[in-house]
């Protein structure tokens, strides 16, 4: 009996030692991995693209949210912003969030679901939802040779045809590394006035308006359950009917906690700044969608790409007259000013990105060039 007890105790001690050594090894390997992950060992880039000014010291002032702005010649200008102005504005944004720009391009280990890498074009594209990313992806996929031509149903561009070019998937499948070629790649980012983007997302995903996109029934349900106290659904989301008003959408977005906010968890409503990674990568060319027609041509010419961007959802070429712009100006102005202030604060950092104008400003929806 004593021999048996000693044997059991011996086996127990061996098991404890084995578990301890196993977890000790796991912790050591994990610490080494984290050290290597953050170790900055990037060589100088073979091609040095124009960098942001790292010595910017001017104070950053957020866009004024003036409910009764005084018109001026400068504020009503629709002059196309230069990349130099955009870079300086981005630097101000980095300062405001206590971050910094670090060259060269560091796309290694960057897990950004809405960023795509097209190897044949050697181009990175960050497609923020509701900034015309569908048209951009279609045009780039055609140029890449992944599509034979225009799609009959544009939303199909978000399916398997573009999935393999997403950064997290591509970096795993093709073993993408921080090579000379990827450091020479051009990176493109498209942004949009937050008021117009929110209105476009509301019209397409939450309202009963007929658009080219698909509605999101479960978002409608959660908003109405919160604002109208409707009963728990007993059928599938696809069969749910009912549309929240713009005020209900805004009230839900500004009231619910982030952890419980289904709207802000959806990519079509998430703030634009959450799709970019300013502390790791450089955006060589930033296009405000308000100037997409002229700036896209300029981008394709400078990069030597034989591409033409397809038309937008809206047939009106003047951004000030497009339907989502006019509706944003009309419908947001009808809401309670206190509620609008709260909604503005949700997307405040998006306004800071390009110093975007408020819907009451004469220059709406353009960035304010100062």
C-alpha cells in the first residue's frame, strides 16, 4: 500500500512538473513573438515616396460646428485639395490622436479587413464602406485581370472575386512580407464627408428607399426595438419589415453604449478613421470622394494605370447637387440641435481627417481648405 501511494505521489509530481514546464515554454515563446512583432528592423525603402511632414508643430483646431456660419469666399471654394494639403491635414489628425507617421510603408502584419493588395498593379487600396469602394474595387479588379469586365450586379464585387485580395487573406495565402516591391507599392485611400456618408448608409441600409445596395434587416430591428419597444422577433431577420426614421437611427447611434451598439459595429456606419492604420502605414494618395472624378484621373495618370473609374450611384456630377448631399442638408437640419451635436461627436474624428465642412456650411460637402 505504501509503495502504491509513493508511486501515485511520484506520478502526480511528474505531471505537475510537465504542466509547469509546458506553460513556461508557452509564455517564453509568446514573449519572444511579441518582441519580434514590435521590433523595428525595416531597411530604407528602395523608392522613397513623398512623406508626411514629421516636424509639424502647428496646433490643430477641430472643424467649427457653427450652426449659423458666416459665408465667405474661401469657405465656398470648391478648389481641388492638393496632396500636400491633405498630408498636412493628416499630420494634424495624427497629432490630435497622439499618434505619429512612421515611414516607410509597413504593411507587414497589418490586419485591415478593408484594405486590399493587388500584386499585378502593386497597389494597396483601403476601401472604406460608403465611399464609393464598390466602383474602385471593380475598376482595380478589372485592371488586375481578375474580372473580364463590368459586373451586372455591382454588390457582387464584395464576394469571393475580391476576397482573396484582402490584406489578412492575401498576407497569409501568398506569404506577403515587407519586401522591396511592397515598399514601392502605392497606397490609395478614399474618404467622404461624414454627414453624407451617414445619410447614404441610412438610405441604403435602413430606409425603404430603393437603392442599388441591400438593406440590413437586423439593424432595423434593433433600432426599432430600442426606440419603439417592439416585441422580440420570432421569425428570421430576412422577413422583418419596418424602417426606422432618421431621428430614430441618430438617437440609437448616440444613446447606446459602444459595446451594445449594433449600428457602430456595422462596417457601413463605423467611423472612417477606424479603417485606417496611421501609426503603421502611409497613404500615398488620399482622394476625397467629392473630387473623385478629377482626382482619380490624376491618380491613374501619375501611377501609369490605364483605368477608368465607372460612374457613381448618382447621375449628378456636381457633388453639391447629389441626392445624398441634398438629403443630408435637408433632413439633418430638421433634427433637434442637441441630438445633432451628439451625432457629430460620434464622427468627430472623421471630420478632423480632412477638415470636412458641416451641413450648415456654404462649402458643404467639401473639405475646408485653410
